[in-house]
């Protein structure tokens, strides 16, 4: 009788151990899904600011219409990619599409900022100044949210790949989740050259 009780206790202990692993994987997956939601909130905020910035700049930059239209096109492409990524956070194809679209949008915003900087009247405009400040603040929030998301993804992927967690993760189809990386051009990674002569 005692060996049977010991066997039942051991089986129950193993079962509880594997249930704990399963629950931990669920918690980690929910953590990275929530982290992506925070990115999505900030991206939507930025997507809402961009048309306001373009509209405010239109009066000053009538001859820069191509730049303004390119910014709006890049914004719309990034918005579409964001919607796809929000429908499937962690999906490698969705994250890669969002990374590319965000990289393109960042490039276009950099061009727009350079144009704004070259027009003192435009740069001094309170509406433009406020919008640029909001956009910069939002960019910082996006960076922090992306870091939190990537940290959560790394924790999740590490846990799902470790033994014996990998047995549970493969059995219950806890798929590998993809990081959200920033796609930058090579020249953007180089430090700017400063000269005081």
C-alpha cells in the first residue's frame, strides 16, 4: 500500500511540475503580448501626429510637396504593417514587415525634420514646434516599449527552449516569437563627424 501511495505522490508531483511549466509559458506569452500592445499604443499615437505635422507644414513647404506626400505614404504603409503585427504579435513575418515599414517611415521623418530645420520661420512656428516635441517624446516611448517587448520575447523564447520546458512548448505549440528590430541604413549607424575648426 505504501509503495502505491509513493507512486501516486510522485506522479502527482511530476504532473504539477509540468502544469507549472505550462502556466509559466502562458504567463510569459501574455507578457510579450501585453508588451506589444504598449508598442502599438505609441505607434498609433505617432501615426496620428504625423498628418498633423504635415498639415501644419504644408503652408510653409508648398514646394516640398513630394516630401510631404512621401511621409504620408510611409506613414500609411507603417500603419498597415502595424495592424498586421498587432493581429499576430511575435510572428516573424509580421515583425519583419513592421520593422521595414518603420525603418522607411523613420527615414522619411528624418527628411522632413531636415526640411523643417532649414526653414527658420517654420521651425519657430509654435504648432510645428509642439508637434515635433510630441513626436520626439513618442519616439522615445516607442524605443522603451520596443525594449520591453524584446526583453519579454527573449524571456519567453529562452523558457520555451530550455529542457524540460521544450517538451511542453512543442507539445502545446508554443511557437518561437520574433523580436521587433529597428531596420536602419548603414549610414544611420555611423557616428556623426564633428569638427570645431
